[in-house]
C-alpha cells in the first residue's frame, strides 16, 4: 500500500512571472549525443520555456563583432548560430521536462515561449559585453587553429584551448570579485552589486530593470540575478579546463562549425547577416516551426 500522492509528478515547473530569465549563447568545446553542434545556452534553465513564458535573449555587440569579422576575415552566421543554440535549449528542455513531469513538451508551448520572448525589449550593457567577449575570444582561438591547420588531437590545439579557457576563467573571476555590474535604467547607466558577502558566503542580489513589452507597448519591472549567470559561466570553463587536462573527453573539432555554416568567409555571410540585423530573433520563426 502506498501513501496517497506519494508518486505524484508535477505538471508545471515553478517559475516567477517577474523573472526576466536572461539567456546568452556561446561556443562550447565538447559535444554530446544531445548537443552534436555545441553552441550552448547559459544558464541552462528550462522553466520559462516549458511554461511558455518570456525569456530575454542576450544579444552581443554586433557592431563590435563586425569590426572583428573584417580584421579576421571570418564571419559568424548569426541566424545559424542562434538557431543552433535555441534548438539545443529546446531539445534539452524536452528531455528534462519528460524526466520531471513524465509528459511531452508540446510544440505549441515551445512556440508560445518563442513568441513571448520576442516581445521583450531592454538593455543589459554588461551582459552584452560579456557575451561579446566570449564570442571574440573564441574567434581568435578558432583563427589560430585554422592558420596552423591544427587537429583536435594535436598538442598545440590543446595548448591553445587551455589558453582560451584561462582567459574566460580569469574574466569571470574578475567580474565576480569586482562585485559590480552595469545596467541601464531610465536611459541612465547604473552600477549595481552582484551579491552581499557575509561570513565568507555570497548572497546573490536580484536586480530590477524596466522592460518594454512590445505586445502592448507598456513598461513593467522585471528582475534577474546576474551573479548566477557569471557563476554558471565560470563553472563551465573551469570544468572544461579540467576535462582538457585530464584528457577524459574527446574534444570537439571546431572545424565542424565551419562545415555546419556557423562560420563563413565574409562575402558569403554579409547579406544573410544584414537580414539578421533587421529582424534578429524573429528571423528564426519559420525554422523553429518546421523543426518542432
């Protein structure tokens, strides 16, 4: 005999309507059966997606990256980059949602999440610069690999990859240690704390922003916790560094980003990216509808 309700499973994941839930995307260096092309979302939270609620997609600084593209003679196809990252997030959400609720995440909920996320307008300058930094450093790493024609099992490949990871680790360590983040509030750039430190413990601070809802053209307040984003990024790259040193996982051959049209020569991608700059994440609608 079992206690009543002991095996009950949730039908909905807990989330908060005033939580902005920012997600950015970066190039990872290990792939899995689920993430064959490792363009990854971070944080890997799925509550907003599975509830059809708003997520804020953190954009990079496109102007800054365009200058780098000209310098390196390589371009990120933003549509393919973000589409791959969002599909990875959706596939992860489907798997975890089934594990937690024993139900299937429906396509209508996925598209509701996507459409709601397109209606959020705000700026978080610090996070935009941080994800621009991530893409910039990976591009430099990739170009070194390309110039030297290195393969993922070459010692120099691993050496350069470790240097790349160290740069990212140091960047986000400094971010956390500085205990500062810049946000935009009423068109004014403000500096806020990431956390309160007490008895050698960090207590993350929720920061409120004014968000424009493009559906009704109204402004409302929503919150996010930047410390958790920085902590997740730091954890990822510390763990990746350990895997490289231990040689316990097979490294992803970054040349596959080129084969999958994430990277291209500038002339091949310029027109596509011009279309991206006009429509941005709204450009993914058709592809997501077809895939789901």
